[in-house]
C-alpha cells in the first residue's frame, strides 16, 4: 500500500483480510488536522473503497489524542477568501461518499475538527480516557466541519447548544449517555475491542452492509415516509445479490454463511 506523511495505512489489520486501519500520525501536534492530513486521509479512504478485499475501515489516533482540533497555526491569519479557496470543506464532503463502514476508535482528546472527524465516521468506539468537545468558541470562531450539525443530530439541541456555546469537554461516559458514542471500553483495550466489532461487520454480507449504511444515513436526510420508501427499495435490492441467497440458505441449513460480496 502507498505510504503517507501524516497517516499510517494498514491493510489486513491483525491479519484479517477484510479490515483496514488508518492511524492519524502527527503526534507532535496531537494529530492536529491540517489540510495535508485531510487530503491524505481521503486519498487513503478512496484506495480502501476501491479495494475489493476491504470491507470495514477503522480510523484512530494516538493514546493522548485522537485529534486535538484543527491546525490553528494554519488558520490563525486566514481571510474569508482563504477559507473559501481552501480545499478542506470539499475534502470533508468527500468522506460522506465512502460506502464501506468506517469506525472511529477514540482515545484521549477529540476536539474541534478531531471531534468532527470522529462524527464523520459511521460510529464511535471510545476508550474511557476519551474527551470530546467543540472548543472553537474559546478562540473566537465556531465549528466549521459539522460540529453544530452532526453534534446536534447526535445528542439533541439542548446538549449541543451547551457544548458549542461553552466550548467545554464531555467525557467518554457522558458522550455515550448522550448518544454521541456507541460504546465505551477500557482505553488499553480500545483497538482490540474495536477490531472485534469490525470483524463482526466484515463477516456480514458486504452488499447488505453498504445498503444498510446508506439507509441509516438517509434517516437524517429525509422525512419518515420517504425514508421508509428508501429502506424498502434497498431491502428489495438485497434480493438481487448472491449473498442474500447464501445467507438464507445457510440459515436453513444451520451453518455459517460464506459471503463473497456479490
């Protein structure tokens, strides 16, 4: 696989053919998210999206920080026109086009753009050391990559308003209770426990997984009636796959299915 300057990319993570890992790798600045890091992250995601062997993608940072925000040095003197011309927003949007499941494994700080990156994944597994927050208000600005939108959808208006207007952090257990985090695990076992979840998903029928992800995401974009119609369409689509036939046949034969992704 290609090597990068700001991330580490591992296929066959823990020798599992269908799981890949992307690790943010700017430890001296607590994985602050620069334009270059974002570009490399999206490039790696698209390499994995096009790789037929990969079925699940994990994204993580370090023990001290998943990502402690945007690269403020890069932003401090920027003008509105600089921001408009920056490719960061376009790059953020490209993440939403990945059809394979992406799991964020978060230890330490996930602040500002780091929290927004975690929320851009399909769900978050947090180590008990994790801390989440949108502290942009403390430096005279506001979230700009989903912090006011995804956070509000995840935890509701009242809690999101409190978090965004104060800039204060929430710990892993509060994040789980609020619905931001799917599961909290001991920090020292975060990667193994996230990998175990990734393995379960990787062993499901890949086409059904993609269609299920698409349908759940659609719930945030449409009224219930349209969402139900979209879900039903994707349900029907699964019956055109060989994996659907294999899954139901294996169930009736009381054996484990062998999914090929077609």
